């Protein structure tokens, strides 16, 4: 033990000195710089987080510089990087944190639980600034990537830190908080990818179009849109992005519910253990091919189905305000929609079960999915409308359900190619000529046409936003034409056997699969076409109807409003008294590593690439593993 009270050990193989407090403070690893600055000047950077992403940040910062603008030009100052485990660092006292932050202008955070520790970190930053040499604007760069549902308490971490730092100060506070997002392409091997390495930057305490002075190899800063570049905008974008992903999950579970119902029907009708004549060995391909085709057709048409029911309900509620044509459309439409509605009862119930299980598990959203939506805020007890909310969610998922439906149809296409053989489809082929009968040729031709048309409609949906000039030809014309061809594909497949649909002598009276699947599509498309030609839906909307949002989008917006109301006042949870924190006279505990080697991809997930050692209870030094639980941000 030396005179300063520190325990020192020498790694004789490398002649490196490792130092650590005997009091149990975490090892702060010092990484060498890529080059020396002018006059030995370096910019101190603290990286909090030792996971794979934290290590990638360290490597990028070691190879980078800080750009300072002066009267004579730009000065490039190399960095001196220190790295510490987020979990162990956040368990320190404020004074110990302040010692590590001393004379540090840049703090890079890639851990978790920032919101819970924001008050403590802010206190340490204030103390460190008061004991640091010189005056500078301290910058905190938050790379954490919390899930707005599973880690919703971490979303406002940077906002709360800013609130704590600026509480009771004027505008010349001397802090900058950066929130860095969309940096998943940071290459941990240090390989930069041109035009794919932009990271979006939000901030507080910054100027127009300002980005961090600290550069990181593998990343290029891209300022967020100026009129929404603050930390609240980042939180909103994050929550809306998760809501968008939840819309896809909702469409997936709707497709799954439909597939379970259709597969159950196909199994009971085709397998010999029920009403059919096929052995169980034909279940994986032959029987499930029909279920995939059936599900694909219904998912393509599910949004118009829900829209028809909502429109019919709107006409019924607007009794006396609409004309004769709308009431005629209502009568015809109600009759045509009876059978499709009856058919979809089982998938509808299954979807209700599946989506509730998922949304309750992923964020505690259960009954809130079905709140009645109004144009203005509602006071008192909120009303719920389960069926209406689910129908509106189905309508608003028209893009997602269309893509999911095409995926099922595409699976059917591949499976159909495999089984289009006389061994499976003997009735398709003329025994004498060996060719397809005319109706089956029409079936395959209409299926190919539908696949081609809907393929481009699906691509357009996946590409995202575009002008209506580009979208109208696909959505207004190509999409319904493709749906009609898909329906014709099913009708030509099986209409020759519809004369015995309800005969008990045929499959115990269980209707054919082609009949059950196509009648849903025909009824929905006819009613949708009649309403479009008569203008009924347009008149309903122009009458002042309030348009509902998808349930998860509404919940996300409400959560953001609550978050903004909570932090808009910038009130801190604790008043920081500087006199209560007396920093140690000793320097921050540092394990010196004179020159860190380059990190190799093969080393990720094994041991920390600088081979730093920490002292165990017996005084021996052990390898520090990089597989830390909540210390890292997953890329």
C-alpha cells in the first residue's frame, strides 16, 4: 500500500499499473488516446456502460477528436477516455461520482435506469463542476434506448436530468443534454458505412442546428428538425415509434386469430378423423395450404369489412338526417353483411383474447384499449366501447393487415406450386389429355394476376409515405381489382361443388372451404362498392363524425401528455445543497492502461477488450466480464 492509501498491483507481463480503492469503488478504466494533442492537451470523456455498445462507443471515441472553433480556425483535440460500469457507478455516493466527473466536459451514457438516478447524477455533475479547473459547458450525451412499454420509466431520463440540472438557475446554466437515437448501425468493428452512419441528435441548452463537438468514429451527427428538436420531441418520437410497432403486432395477432379459426375449420372438414377423407400426414402441407389461402384472402379484405359495419351503424344512428338512397344502401348492405359477420365471429373473439394477452403483458394496457374516444377531454368515468373500438382498430390497420394478408397469400402461392400435381389434385386434370380443366386454368390465372397486383400494393405500403398522386392508382384502383381477382381465384377453384354445400351426405353437411371463404369476400366487396358508388360513407364523414385513432396510438399520445405535464414545470425532486457533498482529496480511482488494443469482433460478449482486472475479496485481480445485465444499451 502506498502513502495515498491506494492498493497497487503490477501486471508484470505488460508493465501496466492497475489501481483501485480498497473501499470497493468500481474500477474506472482509462483508455489510451489515438494520438497526442498539441502541448499534451486532451479532452476528458467518461463513458458510463461496459456492454457491447458501450465498448463500441469507447473505441469510436478513442479514435476521434473534439473540434473547437477559434478565431484562427478549428482546433482538433484528441480524447482521453475513461470507462465505468453503469450499474456499479450508479451505486456510488454523490461525492465519489463527482470525483470521476471532475474536469470532464463530456459524459457519455449507455446504461439504464437514468430516470431513477437523475437527481443523484445531476448533483454529482454540479459538484464536479464546482471543483473542476476552469469554466466550461458540461455536456451529457444519453445513448440509452429504453422501450416505451417494458422500460417506460426510463423514457424521460434525459428530460429529468435536464430538469434537475437547471432547477433554480438562469438561462446561462452551462449545461447541454444530448439525446442520441437511430445509431443502431454503429459498427462495433470500427468500420464506417457511408450514408448509413447518421445518428439523430436532440438536445436541451443548445443552439439552432447545433450538434455535439465530440465526434465518434462510425457516427455522423444529424440534427433533428429544428422546430421539434428538444428532449420532449425525442420522447414523443420514441413513444409513437413503439405505437407504430404495436400496430403491426395487432395486425399479426388478427392474422393469427384468423388462421387459427380457418385452420380449425379445414382440419375438421378434410381430415379423415373428422368429416374428411385425407390422412393426418397431409395436414402440414395440403390442409394448411387451404388455411393459409383462406387467411390471406380474409386479411386482405378485413379493413373494408369493419368499415362496412361502422358505416351501417352510422346510417342507423343518423336516422332522419340522410336521404332515401342511404337508407336503401343500408337495407341492401345489412342483408349482404349478415353472413360475413356470422362467419367472422370466431376470429373476432380469438383476436380479442390474443391482443389482450399481449397488450396486458407488454405494458398493462387492457381495458384502456377500448375507451370511448371523444373530440375533447372527458371528465369523470370514461366509457368503453369494445366492439366499436376493435372495428375502428381494424379499419385503421388497413396497411398492416394488407401486408399480413399478402404474406399469408404468398405462403399459399409457394405451397400451391408444390401440391399442383395429379397425386394431390387429380380432379384438376383431364384424364385423356392430361391438361387442366378450364375452371382450374382460370383459378390459377386469376391467382397469378392477384399476386402480381397485390405484390406492388404491398411494396407501396412498406415504402411508407408518398403523395396521393402516387398512392391513388394503387390504393383506389389496383388494390380492389387485386382483391376481386383473389376472390375469383377461390371461386373458380371450388364453385363446381357448391350444389352440395349443405347436403348432409357430403362431409356431414359442412360447407366447402371455397364457399365459406369466398362468400365473406364477395359480400364485403359488394357492400363496399355499393357504398362507394352511392357516396354514403362520404356523407357520413362530412356530417361531423369524430374519427377515432387506433387504440395504441391514443394511449401513447395520452402517456406523452402526462409525461410532458409532469416535467414541463422543471421542478426537481430534491434541492441540491452543495455544502453537503465534500469531495475526496484523492483522485478518482483509475486503472491505468497506457495503450488499449483495437477491439475485435470475436471479443464481443466474452471479456472486456482492454483486459482490465479488478480486485476480488482476497486481493487478487480477476478479469472483468463485459456481459453486464442492465449496464448496456442493446443495439
